[in-house]
C-alpha cells in the first residue's frame, strides 16, 4: 500500500513512469522497508510508511480537487500517522512538496470541509485513547515510560554515519537527495528551503532519542 500510494503521489507530481519505477525499486531494496516488512512486521515502521504516503497523496488530491469526503480522508490518515508514531506529525512541514505541479485550486476550502477533517482526525485519535482507557484505565498512556529524548545532546553525526545503524551508512541510496535538493532549489527555492528545514528538524528529533541507534530495527 505504501508503494502504491507513493506511485500515485509521484505520478501526480509529474514524475515519469520510468523514474517512478526506479524510485519504487530503490525504496524497496535500498532502505529498511523490506527488512521491516519481513522481519519486524509487528513494529510500527512499515505501517507508518504506508500511512504517511497515503496521507500525502490524499492531501494533494484534497487540495487540488476539494470535497468534504476527501478532507475527511486526510484527517483520518493524519490521525493514523500520529497514533502509529507521534513524531511523524513533522511531515506537515513536507506538505508544500506534495503540492508541486498543482495549479491554484479552482475551489475554496469551505468550513464544512475543515469540520469533516477535524471530526475524522479526532475520531481516529479517540480510538487510541479508548483502547488505552479500556486496557489501563487512562485516556493517555506513555508507552515508553522510562525512555525519552536527550534534546541537549543529539547524536546527529553518528545517527547518520555510524556503523551502528547509521542512516547513510546502511542506506546510501538516500544520498540522491543532495543533487535532488540542488535541482529543486533552482526551480522552487522556497520548497527546497522547507524540505531542508524538515530534514534538519526530523534528523534532530530522531538523533535526540536516548538510543539513537534504535537497537536492531534499522529504522
């Protein structure tokens, strides 16, 4: 599903069929997606990938085509993204990239569209809260009770380059982001700046986790 959503997003952004196929193969074989699907299907990573890709595709279509049900789908998928992995709400910074190639919308987002978005978003979050309440008697539970972030000492460089699950050490295919960002900066500088800010902020958050290597997850 994640690859299918990603294909729809790329094609909608004007990426050709060959380039899209190449990127889908690179994502499957050049990142931890295959490992997470086969070895760690019980963890949230592969499900987060599908939810994030679905959210970006739904948000793009809702922005360009409108419709209350489309905004409801966006809200529900955003709620799913957050309950799967709360820090992934940082993807909201990437929304300007998801709108590349879209002409200014011919419709106006109405209040009932926003209301449908909010209702679906809240309903999905309520599912998680209700499950916690039934199991633990609390509406909000912190699953990682004895773990947390070291905001004052993020392991940014080891997180990227260390042999202990360093992102670029094991997934060098991600280095294609560098020339891609350069090309994007030539065409739409503000989108490139937003994407750099998103990458920097996400990298800071993930490298500030107390166990920056994330064990055996290759996440």
